[in-house]
C-alpha cells in the first residue's frame, strides 16, 4: 500500500498529522482553491464613498457612508450603503468603525467583441491574443441590445471596433459596458 501523502511528520513530535485541505501538498484540493483570495480586510471606519466592500455578501460600490458617535457601549458605528456592482441592487450594513469588513478585489478589463453566438454567448479577444467564449450578453436589456445592434451593423460594414468592459469580482465576470468606435 502507498503512503498517505496527506500525512507529514511534525518537527516537534513523532506523531503524524493531516495537512490542511488548503495545503498545496494536499490531494483533496478543489480546482478552484488556487490560493488566491477573493477579498481583503478593511476597517469599517476606512470605507469611503466610491470604494468597494461586501455588504450582506454582495460586492458593492459604496454610495454613502455615515458615522454615529460613540455610544454607551463604546463603539462609533459606520452605516454603509452601496449598490451591487453586478445586479445594481441597493444594500446596507452597520458595523463598528474599529471592526474589519471584507472588501472584494475588483478588476476591469477591456476586450474586443468578435462575435455573438445564437445562445447569447460572446466571443471576446484581448490585445495579447487571448480569447474568451464563456460570457453571455449582459442581463441589462438596454446594454445587450446596444451590443447586438452594433455587432449587426458592423457585419454590414458600418462599425470599426466594438470594445466591452468586463468587471471581475468574487469569482464572477460580467460585461458591464460597451465602447463603439467608427
């Protein structure tokens, strides 16, 4: 029988202990646990309008922050309101200003629209030659129609370039805007 790769000898004792499931040596890793964190801590008192924070587990762009004075329990509170960056829904949370909250890593990348498939999936390419075919047209009907109309007109030779901005956060990628140049 083969030795268990999830057991290691501790330097301080002769007992075997299992590796944590997040260890790169563990064979129980899920493919998605590549070690990259989706969030980072931020003190509630440091959250500012325009920044990103998780509110009720939703990645939100902060639209308002108000703070209350120290109460009888000794903590000033931050009342934070934001809109979900993907759904556009409003969320609110209250936290002591000295406590940590989670903020999502948010990135935006520009891609060139190459094609739209019949099922709504888009073919995108970047300047390095990478291709994506795993994203659908946005759920925002107005934006989706603008992209589809520009694509149809480009097929008729009217548009020179269609670029879409893809926002990524919390493991979600979504087409958020379009730039059409003639």
